[in-house]
C-alpha cells in the first residue's frame, strides 16, 4: 500500500518544505496509529475498519481532521466493524495541523526534552521523528492507549520513547524543557510547574474554552505567557472510563419547562460553542455550563445547563426570528451570555485572545488584558 502518495500532499498542505516538521509529516504513517475509528452516524457513532476499505482508510488518515478512536469506554480497536456506539468521544487522533501548531507554540529546539500526551500515538511519533525518541516522554491515563501506541511506535517505526500510564494532572515522570498537552486542563496542574526545567515552556488548552495557553517557567516557580491568537479545542482530562455529565438529570426536567423568567433576546439565536470567543469568555466568567442543541422542522433550540440547577433554553425559527428565552434556577445563564454579546457588539472584540497569563507557583492562574482580568479555577 503506497501511503506516501497520501502523506506527502498532507505535509505540503500543512507546512513549507523547509519546515522541520515537513519530514515527520511526510514519513510518519498515521494510518498505522488509526487502523479503526469512529464516524458520526446520526445521533450516534459507527466503527470504520481501515483494512476493509484501504482507499477510504488512506483518505481519512491523511486528511487534516481529527479521527475519533474511543467513544465512551469503547475503543474502536476492540469492537467489530459496523458496531454502533453512543456517547461522547473520549480519545482521538488529533488533526495533524493542530498537533504541529501546538509543537510550534512550544518553540521546540533540537535539544528539547519533551513530554507529550499519547492518544493514538501519532503526535508522539511526530515528536520522536523530529527530536529522537530518547528525548520524548509520552503519557496517558488509559493503559490500553499507552500499550497500543508503544507497540505501534516500536513495530511500525522502531521508536522507543519513554511511555507511562499517568494522570497528566498529577505527578509527572521526569523533568522537561517542554510540556505539550493535547488534552485540555483547568487549571494548569502545579505538577507541570514542578516538572518544567528553568525557563521551560508549557502549551495546553484550557478546558471548557477554545484557548491555547503558552507559559514559560519563571525563577519563582510560576510561569508567565499569553493566550495565543488562534483557537483550538481538545477533549478535557478524564479520571475514569468516561466523562461525567452532571447536568443530564437537569436537562430531562427542563427540556420543555416554562422558566421563572421568560424574555425575548435582542440577538440571533446562537449555539455558543460555534463562536470560539463568546464560548471561551462565557466559560471563564460562568464555568461549568453544558451546551446542547436540537433542530426540528427548521426550529432550533439551544440549552445552557449547570449542575447547580441553573438553566436557560432559547428557541427560534431562522436567523431573523428573535429567540424566546426561558430561564430558571439560582443564576440567569442567558443573561450572562447576553452581557458578553453586548460587550462584543459595543467593542467589536472580546479580550480573551491575546490576554496575558500569569500562573503563580501554587497554580493560581490569572488572565488579563487591559482593564479586564479573570482568575481561572
């Protein structure tokens, strides 16, 4: 199977030929790390097997898109082709362009010792090709993922980085010049500061937002940096087989409930995760909101749900119809969203992208830009 005729165009799409990431993208066989994957099928998922359709496999593996490899507790590798799944994605092979973007944000040098997160192992392989496997440590909370990636790295590419089953939010197995996490965290773990060498850099995304955080370790044991101008989203860290969804029970109650407050919004209906800056800002000032959406005959409904019992539901038909908003519980979530949209409408921008980042040695994080600041917990 001539996979090079697929990988090289991908490399040319993502970087210039003189980039240090051109060879890794050209010569690391991504399909080896994703022999099976989950694809959306209506409201659920279906497993695809690469060996059953090699051309579709190559097309998927060497496209710049994320391939979901685990849904709920089910690894695509371990179920029969055509199996249906339900739930949230819990692991994936991140789109190659985003992996390289995270590595570029890390300002990796030839001598850098780097800790990365494992997932499928493809990102680990790119780092090993660029630096040499002896300079790379790869960790994941899932023993199966670590074992599968280790085998594919060794048998497919002869690479033997240090691999460890490890909760990335806890103690890390060494000291590093760079920590690059392709799972999102909130806040940045204190253990990362302890594991970073002097003036080392961490790169991650903040859970519940589209914000890439870069920060360099300071002499006092903290770190300073910024929110990068490009958005990104990763699955957040988990500590079990699946994610908790604390608002599930609330959603069943309030799906069609009349709210304590009923109003008409001045803005078109928005499913908040579709707008990176608004989503990120709302998550910073009102953390823990879950977002859901449904469409029925051209009528769209979005929900904002919080485990404390706060909720909002907005419904409209088409872009021009003013949404009717129902709200209940101890806080008014839609009002918080409207304040952010008012600010965006008034200023033309929101302060989240480009904000300065300060992480104290005890892990307390502050984002600030101009007169705006927020503590991240």
